[in-house]
RNA sequence: GGUCGGGUGGCCGAGUGGCUAGGCAGAGGUCUGCAAAACCUCGUACGGCGGUUCGAAUCCGCUCCCGACCUCCA
C-alpha cells in the first residue's frame, strides 16, 4: 500500500489526492432516498457504492461520520419547486394514511433491503421532518444575507443574485453556464409567476389548505423546499464545510447545484470539498423505466419473479455484480451478467474457504512466488486507492485465487512461500473481502447447523472413499450423484475429497 | 433542441499513446476409474470515416448509436 488515496471530484472533474479537513477524520454526507415507494434498485447500487467507500475509509483508519438522510417531506412530484404535490403527501392522500405511516413503511422496507445487501448503517440517518427548525433557521440566514425573497408566504432562493455576486459558483458542479440557464428557461415554465427568475427555487413553500404536512414559520404555514434539508442537516452534523458529499449522478443538477447555492447564500461557504457521484444502473442496455416495463425491484431480483431474469439471485451475488464495475460507470444488468457474477462470487468464496483451511508445512523460501503474492496484495490496495476501483481490485483478488488453488492442487509449492506470507495472505484476503467489500459467505449463513453438516459430510466422504478403494464405482458414483441432487458438490483432489454447496 | 458522459472480444466489464485487467461462456491440454473441481494454454477486441504521431482502441475532427440532466421516472 504505497499509494495515496485519490478520488474523482465532480467539482473539478479530476482525480485529486484525498486530504480530509481534520486529520484522521472524515465527514461524508450522501443523499438518501425519498421514502414514498419501494426502494429503486438503482438507488441500491448508489448506496452499495458509498457503503464500500465508507468501509474503505474506515479500513484506512479514518474515523468516519457518515450521514445519509431520509427525505420525508419537501420532495415534490416531478421535482418542481412549486405547484406540484409533495410525493409523500400525495401517497398518504391516495392510500388514506398518515404521511408518517407512509414514511415509516417505506423506510422500513429500505432498511431491510440495505441490510440484505449488507450495507452498514450510516452513523446518522436524519429525517427532514425532524429538522424543520434547522431548516427555518437556514432560510432566515439566507434571507438575512439577501439571497432570498418572500412572495406570498413562500421563500425563494435568488439564484440570479448569487450568479452575479459570487462568480463561478453556480453551475460549476454540473458544468452549466449561468448565462445559458438564465436565458434558456423562459417558455415552458408559466406557473412560476412568484419567482423572479425561472432558475430561482423554493426554500420554503406555503402549504395550500389540502396539504397534509405543514409547519409554522415566520413566512407562512408551510413546508421546506427539497434541496434545503440536505444543506441544513449536513451543516448540523458535519459543519458548514465537510469532506465528501455523495449521491447519484442524477442529483447533480439541480439538487446538488442548489445545495451549493444555499450554502453560499447562508454562509458564503462551500459545503463539501469532494463531490462524488455514483452512476446509473441499466437493465438490458436501457435505463430502467416503469412505464415500458424495463424494470425490476430488489424483491423480484431475489425471487426471480420477473421476465428479465431466469432465476433469483442472492443479495451477495448482486452486490458482487455491482462491485465488478466502477461506481462512476453505468452498469448494465442482464441475466447473463448476473449468472457470470454468481459463478465468480462462488469461485471467490470457495477460494477463501480453501485459503483459511490451508496449513503451511513449514520451511519455505522467499522466492518469486512469495514476492508475487505480496505484490498482488499490495496492488489490491493500490487499485482501491485509485478512486475506489473495485473492479480492478477484484481482478487482483482473482489472480490470488489462482495462486491459492494452485497451491492446493500442487501446481505451486509451499516451498516457494514463507509461512508469514501465507498468514498475511489469509489476513488480507479476509479483511478485504468482508470488511472492505462488505461481502458475506452466504453458503455458511444459510447452512444453519454447520457443524452437523460438516460431520455428516465427512462421514459420507469417508464411506465413499472406502467404496472407491474397493473400486466399487457404482456406490461411489451413486453417492456423488445423490449429493449433486442436493446441490452439494464433491471435489476429488490430490489431498482427498472436499465439498461445497452450489 | 441544449449541456454532459459513453460506445471495448460471445456476454459483463477495467484500462491505457507502444509493454494488450478480471469474471463468465467457448476451444485444447494436465489431473482423474469416469466426471466435476482445480491448474496450464488459446481466441488478439476496442461503433464508422478521416487526421496528428515512428506508433492510437487510447489525442483531434466529422458521423452514427446509447445514456444522464435540462421537463414524470434513482
């Protein structure tokens, strides 16, 4: 591990050396879901990506405060700022539920799926409705600084003013030119008569009488704008300026751009040093879309109940599949690709099991093999340091898998390997797979009574061995075939027979 | 239409101005009673057309296609 951590910063468009504000500590904010429906699989990819980033930062020894919000108010239909219904409010009205019932239900579902994918809980998971006061205070600061105006009980951010007074701020993240933004958006936005300019956006919205969620404020009974919650909550828990702000690519504009604007309006400060964006998940070469049926949810993926897949895939297979691509690239999910990921995942896990069971016979010299293995271990970390390049890191891991299997099969010799190196390999392999990548050995987890199964299998293997010594191939093959029916595979090797679940 | 990002071998996916990841599938071989597993070897890919260069899939221009955001979709 000789390299420094470098991350791709969306703000500069370049990879930069990562330097936290406070040495040894990292503050990271990731935009979480709006809980008005079942969690989108694409969202899962984003959160798995940031889960690995969170894990890797901790693995490097940082104390990380990871804040991921839950949006439970303010996100309007169509992401408009006004004259549209709040997503949660609408759901509550349609289902005749309290808005908080809607929120609780889908937040529970979201947590369940995240748990299935073995994503760690964030350090803090704040909700927008729990931070109304902070949001009102922030609106007030922005007003005090002259970067917002009140119209008919609603408060709007004065984007045009920010553009003219703080040059180069608005549009930097999304690569948009302020002049064009000001010019282009004139026509199709009619109902926005309260706004001075089409690119202004609401930070406090006066609630019409039918609106279910409403709070008192100095300006009206209403609710906060969508972008504001993230600014208020990140400031509260991470400070005005913190290290990493993450989210899906689709949030770059306007959401993240507006967050930056709000911070500049409230304190003339920029919220985050590094902006990280996770790219989209596609299905069969196209974006997922409910309207044309090109979509699949986490539940269907698990059960296989979908025309897009031939069978169900376990969460760890899906996680592994996601990690085989880089978080900044789009990822195309196909049945064939999932099948390939499933096999790769199992190969990796079986090599892990093989490795842990390995005993060095003692002796050994630090030959070429010894060096090769050490270099591979180092390169895994080098790849991760290069903007969390999980696919390359996994590629190096698979090269280690070949070494492990060859040591077991006798194609490589322990004589060329020091016992310390084997110990180091065991340790690194395990911590990388489980702590950093966040994978789990599912065969073990599902097994339940592992000791019993192990014992039974040893007995069966022993009986089959005796049959084979008698050249009783009928019995031997019968045992093998029967186990195969139970999805248990026997592997006859030089050192005897082992087994694994399929 | 505007802005931005892509198009890599059968599939998924890294990556890079020359030393050509990895997984899966396929072919051949080793091992094996047979098979599986494992190991070894192989296919020489970078949308199309030009250009820059000793050399480009990697840089530039044009073109076709796909995607994201700008307008409901994470």
